[in-house]
C-alpha cells in the first residue's frame, strides 16, 4: 500500500516537473534486446535544440525496472552522469532494494558511497518499512552480506 502511494507520489512529481519545464522537447528511444527493454528519454531546449538531460531505464523481461541513469549534457564532453538507481525485487515481484549512487565529477567515477534502501515486508508480503544504509563501494577484499 505504501509502495503504491510512494510510486503515485513520484509519478505526480514527475508530471508536475514536466509541466513546469517550458520550452523543452523530449525524444524517446526504445530498444528490446531479448533480455529486457532499454528506454531512453532525451530532453532538448526547444529553441536551440541543445540537449539538456537524458534518462535511461532498463527493464527486465517481466517489465520490472532494474536500472535508471540520469545524465546531463556538457558541450565540451557530451553526456555526463549525474546519478544512477538500481532496483531489486523479492520472489513476489515487490521492490526489495533500491541503490542510489551519485556521480563524482572530480574523480570522473561513481561516488565511493551509495544509499541503499531496503524494503521490509512481513510474512504475508505486506509492506512494513524502509531501512536506509550507506555503503562504501570501494571496499576491497571484503565479503559484504546483509542479514
């Protein structure tokens, strides 16, 4: 129930952002490669046709969102990463984990730390809560497990 509310709220916010984005055009590209579907949305300035932002989504064969990457256009270097989201699901097909990582412009690599949001359900697969953790992505020779 709460997941549905959060998803609906996110959809409304995106719609409001799109309505407030004046003088832009959005183009989309959909590619099906057999193991899933990749969708790209590129937003251009309506007057200059200069790219502004690109959001890429990758869905598995069941239609579940697995990855989302957001990029902005840089006239000198092309597309520059801003953030990425990775989605994982439980056996019932409900969201079990979302990982959020920002781009580090100085290092030209993904940030050393990611926010991981774990969705917690009861035995009846009813949503209970979300647990947030910050994980170091650069740990070497360590085995990470989550209980």
